[in-house]
């Protein structure tokens, strides 16, 4: 809204680091290395001088089968990622360049074919 205060962070990245039991059928982002990748992203954001960007760990974002996943605000753009190279590309293209990393984008209705019937 026009009278809202200016944003404290211009970009806020929420990275799922949820942990589930190994035998859980949906899996979890933590088992796919999301904690270490989030730590890397946080470090790299500082190293490249993204002062108005915050990288946070998040609990379950409910897209476990597609993880690790993140959502970036204020846009509400979702990504899957699996490597430091993916993170570098997201930081460079999305955060620094205001573009999108199309190969890593998650669409709102995107699910794996084996996703839960109850969702």
C-alpha cells in the first residue's frame, strides 16, 4: 500500500530445512542437503554484498517431494535447487538481476507424479 513503511529487506529468501524421519514417504529437504546449501547461500549473499537481502531457514513449506525448495519474497517465486551452482545462479539472476532462473522455477501447481493423493 502507498502508506506502508519501506521494506526492511528488499529480498527475503526462505529455504526449507525441515527434518522428517528417514522412512517418511514424502522425504524432507534436510535429507537432500538443504541446511548446508542454505548456509552456503547465506554466506555468499554476504560475500557479494547483498545488504538488503535476508536468507532464512524455514520449516516445512509443504512441497517436500520437489526439494530442497525455497520461496523468495516479496515476489513469492518458488525454486528447487540441488547445488552451490544452482544457488549462485539464483543469487546472480534473481536477486541481483531481477530475472528468473527458469530451469529451477516451481509453478504453483507443480507436483511430482507420485505426490500424495490427499493434497
